[in-house]
């Protein structure tokens, strides 16, 4: 969501490639918090997958769930909901008094986007950055824009959200936002991030993954198996796409069946609008950190972590705070947008039929982007996870998990000159 906001804000040319992100981080956190409620109501457009643009609501388990949880609409006499975000796209330093909507659709990514980025360790690395600036002087002095980023990050993501905000998925009944995210990933995908919740942030009752007992039978335990098989079958289609002589093992109907199976799994978890709000909150959170690392933003520069891609910036920042990002962070960052769009398309049933499933691997008029993205997804998933989707094993072996992130020690000693010892 915040990456979309960056596209809608005008940035002075002198700020360079990091200008749009810098402008977002200059918006007051109160305005950003209010904007999330406005974005909830506007974020209804399915992401593009290749060249196929789908102008339809993403399936959320209930046609009314967005309307049910948003603020009332303005009345006939012009009374609007209180406290508009007032974000001024042309000048973020002024309050324009109008609800900021823009003209570009606000894309609501799939929960897989948040899961893949969380597997890089970005949340815990950036949490450690904020913590160190808050409690000591073991890092560089902040620039004004860096200070704005630290303040907004702590306000928006590392404290309980304002009352009645759409982002309020923390309460007495689910006090740990980290565990809430893991719970939601586990229910939707039967997977969780490979690194544990850092010891300093664990809440009572959430040790040793006891939260899994709360999910009951509502877990898509077979998601990864079905997903990996889908990638394997599509790759088989790529291999045989030009095969005009001899046997062709590609089965388009089987690929369509796998898409149906994945769709059924995900829609089962969404009945009655379940996970819709949580998905929005988690995707929003991870998009903030993604935006932070997409370019050499002020906080990246303050930490002397300039690089050419998000994964390298994350690795350099992690090293500054005594941590390490996941070894395959580059693949995970690249995969997040692509897998999000594909799973949204699968949930809408775009590939349920055999003739539609063929667009994933055959050279057809107008589907060049779909084939390119599908091929890239296969490459990135195999590299990131170790799932040998391009192999033809007689019996599929149990695949390893995603590589883990190394977390910092509970306490970091500092020498008298302010550097980590």
C-alpha cells in the first residue's frame, strides 16, 4: 500500500530515485494512520499479472467485508467522516483537508506478499534499528529525514494502533502482532517464517509455538505440496511447448485442477471475510519496509547501507545491528510481487479451465507477460526454497524449509566510543 502512495506523491527532482519514498516518510504518522482507513475502502483492485489486467474485486470471502469495516460514507448534506488524512500529493508538508484518493488504483496485494518478505527477516532487522535509535547511541546520528522514518515506523508498526483504526489487530485476545502474522500465514499456507520470534519480544503464552493449537483444523497444510506441484507441471508445459513430435506429458486439465485446488484451499480460509482485514494490515506493514529498501532512502544512507537492490541493502543494515538477513533474500524480494499477482488470479478462477491454464506456459497472442512472469516465479521459488520443481523425481521428496534469519543476542554490549563491541 505505501508503495502505491509513493507512486501518487509528487517528489522534487533533486531528491533523485529515492524521492517518492522520502516524501512518504515525510508525511506525519497521524496522517498515514488515517490514510490506511481511506486505503482500506479504496484498495479493491486486483494486481496485474503479466499483461492480463483484471478490474475486479479480489475474492475476500465476503462481498461486503470492505464496506462492513470501513467508516460510514459522507451524508447527503456533505458531512464527511472525521479526521481525513489530508495528505497533499503536491506538498506533503501541508494539510489539504481533503481525502486523498489519487487516480491510480490502490493495489491490495495477496497475503503471500507479506509472508515472502517476512521470510527475509526485514521486520526483525528494522525493529532492531528502531530499538537501537530509541534506547542508545550505537548507530550513526540520524538526518532529519532519518529521524522522521524512525518516528513513523515506531508509531505505525511497533505500538498498539489507535482505537477503532482498521489496523487495530492487536488487543487482549491477540496481544502479539508477530504471532498474529504467523498464525495467519500458517492458516493460509501451512507455513511460517523460518526464524523464531526474538526472545525479547515474546509474550507470555506464546512460547514453543503454542499458538498453533488455536488454529484447530483451519490450516491449509497441503498448500505447499499443491503449489510446488503446480509449478512442476507448468514447467513441464514449458519444456514441451515446442514439442511437435513424440510424447507430450503436459496435461493442461491437471494444471487447471491444481489451480482449482489452490483456490478452494484459500477461499476456505476466507469464509465470511476471515483474514481480509489481517491480510490488509500485514501487507501494509511489509510494504513500508519494502519501500524503505527499494532505493537508497534517507535511513539507508544514515546507516551507510547504500546498494543496488533491496536484498543487499537489508544485508548491510542487518550487519550493522549484529544480525543477518535470510541467505535467499534477493529471490524473496523478487518473488513477492509476482506470486501475489498469480495467487490473486488463481483465487479469481482465471486458470481453472484447461484452455485458460495453457496461457501459463504456451506461446499465445497477448500472453507474453504471463509466460515470462510464470517462468520467473518457477526460477525464483526453486532458488529460494530448494524445491526441485524442474526435476522429475519418481517420488517427490520432502522439501527443505526457507533459510532462516539469524537474530541478535538479547543484549548488545557497546564500548565507550558508542560502537558495538
